[in-house]
């Protein structure tokens, strides 16, 4: 009655911090983990209700936990039950091509001799975290809580490329705003703002539950094995995201100013050309009048002189407008 | 002296968590509920003062509670009296056609052997909640507090479609802002902002009273029967609403920029055509002058040459403006 | 040595919650109130220093209190002295004609057997509160604190029409912003913003002192006589005022967008008419040239054909501009 | 070795709250103040390091205090040392002509039998505070702490004219924004915003240290001698300054809208005149064509009729534009 | 196995607060520092992992600390381990030419008999702090904690020129915004805003860890030796930075208004000239009509009179536009 192998990404028994070789079935695992210094680590990927149910029953998880585990879209949280800690973390991944942030979720059921990790979404594949921990038996020997801590560390570290990606985008957008001939980047600015707000909504609520772990309220792992950087890195992410949000608000305002400045520059340029074109029209209008007695009209050089005057006036205006910066 | 049946939506006696079949009058209910493991659940819909008064007297509710129960428009709150808890929750419903959020209110008088639920407004019909709970006698056996908890759960769950509806509207509005030929959506943005601010005012003050229930200060139901998701879902709603509010502020600013960008584009387009039209006017003005000695005028091909020059100049300008993106 | 009768709005002795008929002088009152279950309620309206001094000396009020009582413009507060509570509340009144909010102040000196109420400004006449309380001897029998509570209730209730008035104004202003042919309401929006900010400054600092009364720190009246709605209503007012403030910021931004949108519409309309007018000018310029050899000029129908061409071009442009929405 | 007399504004010995007549040298003062019920009050104005050093040595002040005392530009604070309280308050003065707020600083070293007050900047001359206190021996008899309290009171009272001045300026600026023919006040608005932000930075950090004094943590003077208004007045100033800041943000936005509205009005006015001027140009263009067969040209009244048509068309346009509000 | 000398900026043994002359190798230092009243101060500059490792092993620092020390970009923090305090501070330097703020980092490992200081980035060279402290043996005799305090003092003092530089820039930018003929400074405003936001992110998180040191939770140095100004100065910096941020937001808004005002001024100027140029064109158009019966055309002085009328009309318009301020 074991669930689909594709859903169970990896599951193994760890004794004294070392992985026991070979594959075990779910019920073998659930009985073996009661041994001293042994625990089970099961990794699931987007299980259905039935798939998760078999795991739940083996480890006698709370029925309500099933509901949580099969649907994503929960708030980051850390709930302490009598014999278990249930944690939900948000994962994030930056998709370069679409310039968007994709969010996922990792849920952990941490008991005294088991840890069941359910992942939703693409972000933060946990296999590297498992490899890293399996090479550190002195950490793994502290059991499921150490694993939980290691996973939290991994998830928060995976925010770094997201921050990096958004930082690059914001710098590009700044260049576009202040460059002379770029497209107006208002849509891109807005979309970045949306991504940043979403990222804030995913990360900021994680500060409180994580500080419970780090601050020692629910600490299971000795201080000297794990540094307190997880909390720190998360705070840096949240502060960075808030700075991004403020920057984008300012960029949006600066961009609007830039549009207005350019509109004014265009208006000046247009007006200058209109003024230059007005000269021949005006002169032509005067000498197009049908008065019988217009002495200039009968002089031999009247026409070339007028043409010369028009050209001179136009050139003067042209250089005048260049000088005052309208052209 | 029983009140209007239309006002009493449903009332029943529950013994050991199971509904006793048949209808009972108000005074039968109020005496029957004193039995061990029995309680009464009365659901009222927008009662008048007299209608509510008969209920109040049967259950010896505090006189001041009547005032509260017959008028809506209170703040969400949870008040603990000696023998009763009085709770007010806000309900919300998304009306697709009008793109508005309608608000209602649910008031609960929770005693040791009765729960009286008064609903105002369309949102969050509670019959489904009753059906759900009646199928879970193991929950119902915990009495009125479990019912209160179930109703709070239902109300908060009913915010989900409101959030979904607003999310859709905001995404539509974003498309309108950045699409080329759409109407300017400033009115729609503003109206969404208004709805979002109203929703924030309805939901944010519910966090504190609900956390009293969930955090255990006034807890009546054991942990393992009810998950702590209500509080979590409410927090998600509030955070989502705050993100909406920020997004709409940014959309409003982006839209203004968009208007300015388009104005500039229009101005450039207009100016380009004005410049093109200026050429024949200018040339016509020159050759409309009445100088006697204008050699071009007497040449055979003067006129077609000038027409050709005008056409060539206009076309050159046209292609020039296309190249610099003004047309 | 009793002060001006116009200043003392009303003063009376209450025994067992009932008003003793007849008028008493200040010193009769101050000695009579020491009787068991008796207290004095004195209402003053904008007293001068001398007028208030006679009251102060009779009841041995703290000298510094005089200063406070004769000038308005204090912050809402609640100060507890050894034998007295001194409270300052802000009153507000909506003046429809001027669309402004007028502020006043009510100061209360609450001792064990007296309450002296000093009112400044038009808002919240307290006679109705006295009438209401005099019909409830069971409340009045709890003495001065009950009176103080009743007055606070009255003051907070009197914010309701202010909120209502501002709400109406904001809705009117919204209509003006989005209506086609209305005057630009920027001045009105700004003035409403000013009123709303002032109202916030008057009401928000009242939350803390009022919660001391309601939350029980200085409670004098039993729970079952007075509901806790005062605090609730005040919080609703403050939250509403904050929503107003946010709405007005958004309305200001939406209005600016509206102005820009309309400017663009005007510019397009103007440009369209300029383009239409340019056609005859342009054609007139061409055929106004004085070339000798312009074959069209000598044809019989040249002129009407050109007129027809001009008319046709103008009409085509007109319908073109209608189609693209510029006219 | 006494410092410059101009630096020591006033210094005196107070016995039982009364000033001992005559002038004493610094070392006489420092020994006399140890007497029972006696204390010294020294007022200094912007002392140099050496000038202050002689005072410091007489009263054995902490060496680090010298640094603080000779330079201004500290944050408001209240530091409690073993035998001394060191307080720094910010003073403010409104300069009408320049429409700016000037800031100063008052530092107080309050021991059990001395108070040394160092003032920097023009604002809040303390001589009136000394006069006021010297007329209240019952307050002065409580020693240096009462003096410190009196000075704090004076400093906070001196904010009132600053608030008044800014309030006037903001009201003037509002009039300028909404008046028809005023200069655009954007520079003035911005400068007021700067002053208001500076004032906020000076006053807001004083709330915490002052509440330590008033709230009793370091209280030296009995309640009944000094009212708690200092704290209250300061809070009113801070709240008023915050309201100013919000108002100026709104005024800036309203002003931008106003500029846009006026630009649109100007554009409409200009366009209307352009349209009116287009009529004769257009008609003149038509009848300036050189077709041989233009029957109107040969009629006797053709010219006056055309002039009449032009005038009629111009007038019609003029009244049309008046009616739609463009002129 | 001693690391590169360029990495170790300075290292010395202090006995009773005085530096022992001569250079010692790392292992001599680590054994000598166990002596009574002796400690080691090692200053490193951007060490690599291997370089730092030799130091770490000599002083038995926690392995996790190595990671932290070799990479910068951590949050300011203060972590208390069993036998060591680990602190991270951010340094800042204003680069005049580029108008940017450069950030660095100082990390301190403070044990009972050693202090290891790792600096990253250009800002806050610590040699002056060492010189200053070496001249104060009475401070140095308190050991590593006093050194740590002195360094924190130095770092915070080094913010002053940054604040000064930004203040100058903001004042320059204000002048540019309100000056008549300056370039639009929108890009500069935005870049300043970015620098200010970055500075806020660097300084604000230092308040909490520094207050732990100053507020006494981890205090090692007696009060009378070190003033509490570090915390104060940091708070002043943070408040100043927040004021800068608000000012720049207002400057951005004022600048946008300024652009709009100037656009309107330009539009008016342009329109005025267009109107003036329209007069001769219009009159020329009228008298260019080819009506046979135009009496003015045949009069002797018709032409000069018309020229005069045109000139008079143009001049009148010119003076009219000057009067209403459009020219």
C-alpha cells in the first residue's frame, strides 16, 4: 500500500546520523525509526490526498494535517503540537525569461523520530540539502530537528538569487528611465513592483516562526552546531525587499517626471520648428496682398532680397533656438 | 409569543452532539437545554427589536445585547461576560456584476448551553455550516463553543471568493492600463481601491478577537478537534488586502504615467502632421507673392516642379518622422 | 459670590440617583453633596477664570486645574489625582453649509461626590445627556463616574453625524471627479483632507484615555449597567477617519489622472479641428501661387472641383477623427 | 579664574526657595550650595571649552559632559548618572521674515544642590523662566529638579509661536494654491515641508525623555506643585507637526493638479483663439486662389459679404467657446 | 604558518592598557594574552579563508565564525556566545566625485583576552582608533570590550561626513529644482534617494545590537569611562537619514510640479508668439483675396496703412502678453 514512487522523492532511515543503505518500505521505516538514535526522513512532492494518507497513517499524524499538506497556499507558520512541530515555509524562484518570481511551499512534520517534508512548486529542490546533511553525520545525529533546521537554511539561501535577479532588473529599469532613447519602462516598473510586493508577502510572515526556532523557544539542536544565520539572512531578504519596494515607488515617480521633461523638450522642439516655418508663410502673406501700390513688388531685386531676408530670419531663429536649448 | 418564523432561520436542540428531531418552541428549547450534554442553536436573520426580545428573555441575555443585535454596523469584537461570550464578525460577499464587495455581520451569543446567532446582510449564509457541523457529532458534542468556532471558520472561508474576485479585477485593470487601445481605467482603479479599503476596515479588526479564541484565552474546544487555520486564513486575507491596496496605489501611478506617455505620443504624431502640412502652405506662400520679377513663375515647368518638390519634401518628412518613431 | 447664571448651564443635587427639585446655591451644593448616596452635577459653558474660581474653591479643586478649565485646546486625556479624575474629551460638529468640522472640548472633574463638566464650543450640548441619565436613576445611583461615562458616550455618539457628513462629501467629490462636465474638485478634495486630518488629530488621542475607563483601570460603574460600546464606537470613528484619509489621497491622485486624460482628449479634439482647417488653407496656398503655367486655373470647373475636393477631404478627416475617437 | 561674564548669563544661590541677594563668585557658590535647603542655579550661553571647564571643576561634573556642553547638535535625551541628571532639550524659534524655524539647544546638569543650564542658539531665553520661578519660592524650595521642570515647561511653551507661524504659512500657501492669479507656490510649499520635517526631528525624540520625568521615573517634585501639562503640550506639538506634514504632502499634490488644470485651461483658451484666427486665414486662402473662373470674385458685393461672413463666423466661434467655457 | 602581513594590518599585546613594544608572531600572542591584565588586539583587512583560519585556530574561534569573517554583506548584529561576543557593524564612506555612499563592514570577535577585528571595504580605517585608544591606557586597561566600544564609536562617528555629504547634495538639488535655468535634476534626485535608502538599510539595523552594548545587557566597561554618545549619534544618523528620505520624496514631487509649471510657461510663451505671428498672416490672407471690387487695394496709402495696422496689432499683442505674464 505504498504511494507512488514519483511522489516520494526520497525516504531513508538514519542511524546515529548515518543513512542506512538500501530502500525500505513505509511500514518498515515507521517501525525502524523507534530504535534509539534512529529517525526517518521522508521527502514528498505534491502528494494527492490518498498518497499522503498512507504516510499519515503510518506515522499517526494529526488528521487535520492532511488537509494542509495536500494544498499549498498557506501562510508561513510554526505550530507546536504535543508530539510534533508543524512548519510551513514559502520558497521562491526567479524566472529570468519571464522576469517573475515563482513561489512554492515546503511543509515539515517534525516528530521525535521522523521528519516528513512535503514540497509544492518548483523552487528549492531539497535533494542538495539532503546530500549536504548526509555528509555531516555529527549534525544528523541530532535528529529530525537538525534536518528541519538545515532545510530552513536551504530555503532562505535560495532567496538570494531571487534578490539578485530583482536587483538586476531594477538597475536595468533605472537605466531605461534615465537613458535618452529608451522605451518608457512604466509597465516593467509596475510588474517589478508587483513581484516585490508578492515576495514581501511571502517572506515577511516567516520572520516570526523562524525566530521561535532560532531564538530557542523550540530549539532542538545545540548552538555550536548551527549558526544563527538563517534568521539573519531572512531579515536581510525582508529589508532588501522593503528597500526594493521603496526604490520602485521612487523610480515610478522619477519616470513620470522624465516623461514630463521629455514632453516639454518635444514641445519646445516642435514650437521652434513651427516658429521657423512661420517666417516664410508670414512674409509670403504680406507680399501676396493685392494692393496696387506696393513699391517693393516692382523693384528688380525685390524677390531675391525677400528670399534672402526669409532665409536669414529662419537661420537666425534656428541658431537662437539652438542657443537656448530648444533645438 | 414566538417571533416570526421567517426571522428564526433554524433552531434546534442538540444532545450529545446530535440534533433532536422535530421542532420545539422557544420556551421548550430554553428549558430543554439545561439538560446534561444538551444545547440549543438558534439562527436569526435581521430580527426587529420585538422579535429579538422574546429570544433574549427566554435565555436571560443582557439587555444591552439587544441593542447590538438589532442593528448591524458594529466593529468586529469579542466580549467576555460572566456567563456568556458575545462576538461580532463581519461577513463579505463579492458581487460580480457591480464589482463591489457587500458587507454583512454575524453576532453570536455563546453561553454554556445555548448559542444564538444573528445574521445581517446577504453574505455567509450559515445553513451550510450547520449541515457540516451536524455531520460531525464528535465536534458538536463540545457544545456551543464548537459551533461558534465552526461559524467563524465559515465566515473567514467566505472571504476567499471576495479576494479572488478583487484579484481578478486588479489583473483586468492592469491589462487595461498597459493595453494600447483601452479606455482609461482610472475610475475603475479608484473604485477598486475604495472596495479594498473597506474590506481592510472590515477584516483587520477581526484579527485581535479571533486570536483570543484561537490563542487559547477563551478556548472551549480541545486542540485536536479544530485546527488553527481560521486565524491563519484571516491573516492571509488581511495581508492580501494590504498587498492589493499597495498594488492599486502603484497601478494608479503607473496609469498616470501611461496617460502622460500617450499624450506625448499623440503630441508627436500631431506635430509631425502639422509639419508635413506646413510645407505646401509655406511654398504656396512664397510663390503667391506678387513680385513682378519672379523668374520661376514664367518658366514652363515651374509649377509641376514645385508640386514635385512639395510632394518630395512631404514624403521625406513623413519617412523621417516614421524613422524617429513620431508616426 | 455665585458666578454668572449663563455660565452655569445647569447644576443639581442627586440623591439615590434622583434629582432633588429646586435650585441650590453653590455652597449649599458643596455641603449637601457630602451626604450618603448624594452627589452634585454642575455643568459650565466657557467660564472665565473668575467664574470658574468660585466653583473651584467650593469643591477644593487643584489650583492647576483652573488653568486647564478656562482655556480649550488641550489634548484628550485622563489624569488620575488622589481624590479626583480629570478628563478632557474633544467634541466635533459637522457644519453642512461650510462643509467643515468644528471642534469643541469637554472637561470633567470627577470626584467621589461631585462632577463638574466644562464645555467649550458648540458641539455636543450636554442637556440631552442629563435628561437621558435623569430618567435612569439606577444608573445615576452609581454616582459621578456613571455621569462621566454617560457624557463620554454622548460625545462619541455625536461623532456619527460628522462621519456621515464627511462620507456624503467624499461621495459627492467622487462623482465630481468622474463626471464628464463637472468643475475640477481639487480644492474641495483638499479641504476635505484637511478636515479629515483635523478630525483624526482630535479623535485618535482619545482612544488611550477612554480605554483606561472602559478597560477597567479606573472603572467606577459595574459592567452590567454600561455596555462597552463607547470604546468600540470611538475605534470605529478612528478607523473610518483613517479610511477617509486614504480615500482622499487616492481621489486626489485619480483626479490628477482625470485632468491629464481630459487634457489629452482636448488636445486630440483641437488637433483634429486644426487638421481639418489645414486642408483649405493648404489647397488655397497651392492655387494661390502665381505661376503663369498652371493649367488647372484656366479650366471652367477647376474652382468648383477644388472646392469639392476641399469639402470631401475635410469631411473624410472629420469622419476619420470620429472613428478613432478624437472627436 | 571665573569665566567671561557674558557667558554666565546669571548665577545665584537660592536658600529655602529664595534668591540670596548680591553676586557670588563661582567657588563661593559651589561651597555655599552644600548648605541645607540651598542650591545654585547657573545659566551659561554658548561657553567655550575653557569657560565651561572652570564651572565643571567647581561642581565636579563628569569630564565627558564638557564635550557635550560646548557643542550643540545633540539629540534630546535624559541621562541619569549616579549623582546627576543630564538632560538635552531642543529649542525652536520662528523667524517670520525668512519663514524658517531656527533651532537651539538647552543642556541641564541637575545635581542635588546645583543646576547648570547651558543654552545654545537664540531660541528660548531663560531669564523669564527664572523670573517666574523666583516669584514662586514654594516651587523653588523643591530645589534644582523644580527648576529643571520649569525650564522644560518654558521650552515646550516656546514651541507654540513656531506652530502658530507654520500654521499661518500653510494657510497662506493654501490660498495661493487655489487663488486664480497667484504665483505658483511650489517652492514655498517645499520649504515649509523642510521646516516641518526638521521640527519633527527636533521635537519627536523629546517625548521619551520627557515622559521619564513626568511619568515619575525620575521625578523629584511633588505632583501637586507641577501639572503634567509639559508632556501634553509636547505631544500636541508633535501631533500638530505630523498633521502639518500630511497637509503639506496633500497641498503639494493639490498644487500639481492645479497646475495641470490651469495648463488645460490655457490650452483651451489658446486653441479657441487659434480657431477664431483660422477662419479669415482659411477664407482668405480660398479667395486668394488664382482660378480664372471664380464667379464670386467678380460680384460687386462679394468682398464685403465675405468680410461679413468672416466676422460672423469669428463671432459665432467666440460665443461658442464662451459657452463651453473655453474662453 | 603566519598569514600574509598585508592582511594583518596591526597586531599587538597590551599589558595593563599599554602596548608591549616589538612585533610578536601569532602563537606568541595567543599564549601571552592569557597573562593577567593582558590582551591581544589583531586587526585584519579582507582576509581569505586560509588567512583567517590560522588566526581562528590560535584563538579557538568557533568554526562557523570563519564563514562570516571572510565574506562581507552580513546584517549588523551582536551575538553572544559562551566565551565570546561576535559583532558586525556596517561602515560607510561618502565618495564626493561619484556622489555615492560606499559601504563596508567591521566584524569583531571579542573574548576575555583578545579582540580580533576584521574590516571589509574602504570605509572606517581603524588605525586612528587604535592610536586614540593607545593614548588612553586607563581605558585600554578595561580590556577588549573597551576596544570594541572604541571601534563602534569610531564607526558611528565616520557616518558624520556621509550625512554631511548627502546634506550638501540635497541642498544643491533643491537649488537646481527651483532655479530658473538649471538642468532638470530628476536623475540626481533619484540617485540620492537610492543612496539614502541604502544608508538606512545599513544603519537602522545597528540600533538594536548597539543598544544591547550601551544599555548594559552586555556591558563590560564602567560608565564613567565611556559616554553613551555612540547610541545617541547612531540614532541621530538614522533620524537624519529618514528625514533625508522624506525630503527627497518631497523634492521629487516639487520637481514634477516645477516641470509642469515650466511646461505651462513655455506653452504660454509659444502661444503668444504664435498669436503675434498670426496677425500678418491673417491680414495678408484677407488682402490676398482676388475680389475685383476691393476698394482698399486701389488707394494710394492702403499698403503702408495696412503694414502700420499689422505692426500696431503685433505690438499691442506683445505688450498685452507681457502684461499678463505670458512673455
